[in-house]
C-alpha cells in the first residue's frame, strides 16, 4: 500500500532497547568492557542458551521462558565452558548500570503526547527489568511519558508475534492501521506491517521524527527532535 493511502497515525508505539537507549550492540560492548567478558564469548554463550527456544538471543528472557536467575546460571556454565569464570547473577541490574537514555527521542515522545498523539511503549521486556527501565526513563512515573504499555512478559507474546500488536492496538482503542511502531529491528517492523500497522525502522531520533511527521494528521505540530 502506498503512503498516500495509509490512515493517519493516532497511536505511536516506541520500542525500548535500541530506540530509547543506544544501539543494543553498543550497550553489549560497553557491558562486556565493564565486566571483562570478551564480547565474542558473550554473544556465543547467549546464542547457545537461546538455541533451545529459537534464534533470538533474548527469547528466553522476554516472554519469559527462563527466569533471569535460570538464564544467568546457564550463561555462567556456557562461559565457563569457554574458559571464562564469571557470575552473571543479577544481570539486569548490572546491564542497566550507567545505561544511557536516548534523550532526543524521549523529548520527541513528550512533544507527540502534548500534540494529542497516543504514545505507548511496545517492548520485548524481561520481567526482572520492569523496575529498571521505569527508573531509567520514567523517574516521575510511566504516566508522565506513556499512555499505555505493551510488554512481552505481561502479554505472553513478543515481537514480531501478531498477538502483541493486537493487544497494543486494543489498548490504544484505535484500528491497527492507525498504529505505528518505531523499532530498531527490521523484522519487528515487518511483523507490525503484517499485523496491519505502519512502521518506521529506527536509525536515529531526528530521522525517525522526520519520517513520523509524514504519517501524522495535519493538526499535529510536533517537529523533528534535535540531536
């Protein structure tokens, strides 16, 4: 469907990791430097732990299929098999330690809400991380930034499963075609489109804001975020 036939967007759903934070690969490199775990070994261990659950590295944690403690124990064993002695117990708190917020994109979400757009968070999120992301980007409470939350561990489905998009559209109270996902992973964008949504592949706050402006009703005044 060409852009001129798309419905105006009434609900913008943003991803968390890689959109409201730096790119995930960058965060992983930072974590590995801080913990003295070679990044290549960390990725290999994550791949091995995720293998029984599919090909997504975070699949065991997001729905969740493993508790964070179970995941950490399996990671410790995989890293030990690669000659690396470490303890990833309490991984979430260590992962979020010093993690940065993408402030330009956060500011743009605030502008969108002020302009009357429904703004939601749609994220594949482990339950143990729930208080951590809230403290990171919503110190004044989630209602200060988001109209709704669609989190994988609460819904029992994760992007790009169509179920999570169905639930999110219902929360917003709008038609699927009036929803738009902003996500840094293209397969999640493809999943949103397959569910009847619109989507923007996120590569940066300014570019995403400029693309999003073309999908919003004319009355919406929020402009591109500054970088």
